[in-house]
C-alpha cells in the first residue's frame, strides 16, 4: 500500500497524519496512532534536535548543550543513548547523529536547527569512531575493523560446499556466543531453527543498538558491511531461509546508506543467490533491541516483548521459525568458516573468540577495540590510551550491567566472570567513571533511562522504574532518610515479575551503587 509522499515527509504524527495513513492503508486510525505514538521519533515530530542524555554524554556536558539549544529557541529535547558515546555529547539532527557537539556549534546555528553542525565532523565525509587495535597481524582478529571490505563471497561459497551440518559444527567448535547481550551459544539457535517442521523460515539482523555505552555495531556496519551481509547469507543458507530482514535503528542514517550500497553491490555481483535482503528502519525505541519486541515492530505493531516460550527459533517473525542475531555475532561468521572454529575459539582469553569492546567515559581514547574475550578493564583502558583521572567505578556492559567499583578492574570482562560479580558483559559497552563522578547522580541517569524506555506492558517494570527513580530523587533532595529502604524489595519484584530483561536489569544501577558505594547515599 502506497503512503502519499506528503505524509511520508511529515516524518511523524503531525495532526492529520494518522488519519491520512489510515485512509491510504485501510488500517484503523486508532491502530495507526497507537503504533506511531509508541516510537519516540514518530511521536514528537516537532522535535528536530535530540541531545543524548546517556551517561557518557552527560559526563561531557550534554545538559549544557541542551540548555543552550533551548535558550536559543531551537526545537530541542533530550533523548536516550544515540550509540555515539565515544564522541560525546552527541546530538541527533532529524535522523543524523552529529558527534561531539559543542556550545560554539550551537551558537553558530543561531535560530535555525538545520544549521546545527558539528565542527568535529569532517564536512565531506561521515564521521567514524576510533577503532583498534591498530595491528599488522589480522590473524588475531575475527572482524578487523581496519581491514578492507571484501566482496568476494568466498566464505559463502565455502559454506555452500561444506553443507549445513558442517557449518553448524564449525560454529559449535568456535564457541561463538551471541554478542547482543545474552551470550547464548549461537549453534544452539541455528540447530533450533533448522529442526523446525515449518519450512518458511527467516533470518533477522538486530542492528537496533541502543544499550547506553554501546556503539560497536555502528562501526561494524560502517566499516565492514561485507562481513555482515556475508554472515547473514551464510546463516540464511544454513538454516533454510530465503528472506533476511535487517532492522537498523532509525538514528543510523549514515550506516543505513553504507549497508544499502553494500547490498546493491552484492546483488550486482550475484554473490548470494537465493537470499533476499530487506531493510527496516526502527523509529526510536530502546526496547525494540529485545528480539521479540523487534519482531513485533517488524510486523508493524508497538514494540512490546512477547512471552516466551515459544522462542523466535520456534515461532518468530509472522509465526515462522526465525534466527535473530546481533550484528557482531553475524559478522564473526566469515572468519570462523575461513579460518576454522578452533582458530576463533583460541582468540579468546577466558572465553571463546575476540570481542568488540566499546569504551567511553573517562579514558583518553574512547572507541571500539577488538580484543581477546576476557581482557580486564585495565587492559582495555590501556588499549584506549589510559584512564582520565583516578578510576572510581565502571559499568562493564551498558546501563543494564549496573556499576562495579575500581577494585574489580582486574576481573575478566567476560560473560561468566561478570555474572559471578552480580553484573553482566551484555553488549560490552564499558563506561569508565573517575573520582569526580557522584554515584547517586550516575545511578539517577540510568534509572531515568529505564523509566523512559519501559514499554509499560508489565506493572512491576512500569511502576518500579518510576518508583526507584522517585525514591532516589527524594533521597538526593534530602527528603526522607528511609527513601531507599524499599529499593531492594522493589528490585526483587521487578526481577520476578517482568517479562523481559529491561525490567529485570533496570534496578541494577541503583542496587549496585548502593552496594558498592553506600557512604555516598548516607548524607
Ligand atoms: C531490553 C533489551 C534490549 C536489547 N537490545 C539489544 C540490541 O540493541 N541489540 C542486540 O543485538 N540485542 C539486544 N538485546 C538482546 C536480544 O534480545 C537478543 O538476545 C539478541 O539480538 C540475539 O542475538 P545474539 O544471539 O547474536 O546476541 C536486548 C535485550 C533486551 C532484554
Ligand atoms: S519488563 Fe518492562 S520493558 Fe520488558 S515487557 Fe515488561 S514493561 Fe515492557
């Protein structure tokens, strides 16, 4: 069904848009409005500039940038993490992320939001972040973000020759665990999808990258779209899918263009016969990174997670068996096939493989570093040029992982070791905090994020995120010595009663800060 161009250009729910879309599509207006109003980018079309309020951007002065933009009369608001924590503070101008926006940049824009540009961004090129390590020896890297894209399709042809069973055996031998957050063994999902009686199956790429502190998938898409498309084609061929859906967050305007051109190149060369790629833009909702919420959004509904089981491998997109993977997981596949599962496994330090670590906050060179899985914070910080100031605390895996104290700096940043510390590796969005940071402030930022991004489906998550944020604010305002007395209770209820990981992880910034830095909540 064609939506009139005028409506497409509105860019969101301006008055009359829901009705016009309803007329053009035959979908009831209430449903159109209901879906549109779920997504930040559609729900507030008048907001043209969105200043990231993620922790790393806050440390770099995002609040001042937002205040200056508002004072200048620009249509600006705060927003959740823009996957640009390495270049803070980031601002979204319509759908384009501007890195390291300064107060001078805001002043230069005057009263015209269209003129806001970052003096840190090259005028003729899209900005890319720092990646490393800058090694001559790509033998130690599975993704090698500094390498050149390779559109030969060699790994796909190899997969075809090996056959599905052998491909899955190679992935099992590699020990590859999902890089999207849960660390689930990849081969188990592949076997699960392949074993279904239903023969219509799908592969979905999760490029919704929204966990605060995480920006690695952006770099993979920008620098090595070849690995992503070839990995997807291998996955589709192996699990018996002909259609692949790529779900990119709506703020990824530049990566979108890169992937679109890469798909055109693969098609022109006829690299992946029997595999069709479809791109889908998210519209601003962190929860759509959760795989079942993503599937709901792909199907045209509000991005609310589904109850599991059934798992997507059994009943996913349009009720069919679906393999959902993170960008980094998928991009590892060509190297695993090319060099062998054992080679990949041996790249890791305490667990299998190399890993893209994102590091931001108080380090000298924030960026994305491919290192052995299981390096320590000290080793990661060394790759990133060292700490800025004296280390106080860190978030090892984005907002969902809470905080660990400096004493944990030599703990392996791996799935297992961090789980043992009551935290998680998640998507390896490591945020480093020095001793200028007040932990109640840092926790408050993260709590606000979860409250804003809860989909509202489960009462413990919907009410609990707000309750915790309000309790902490009351404590910060000096009101009520007992304000945080029931935080642990609320956290327990959220953990028990939430459908998805958001509600389960949301209390962690507060409960871990309380555990490791109790003195900061005393006075
Ligand atoms: C609240 C929430 C947000 C998530 N966000 C992302 C995300 O942005 N990207 C991602 O790949 N996985 C995300 N996940 C994990 C996905 O649900 C899923 O586990 C993953 O896409 C599977 O791919 P993998 O096996 O390659 O890790 C999120 C999970 C939760 C609970
Ligand atoms: S836990 Fe929160 S985000 Fe997840 S489904 Fe429930 S309400 Fe939605």
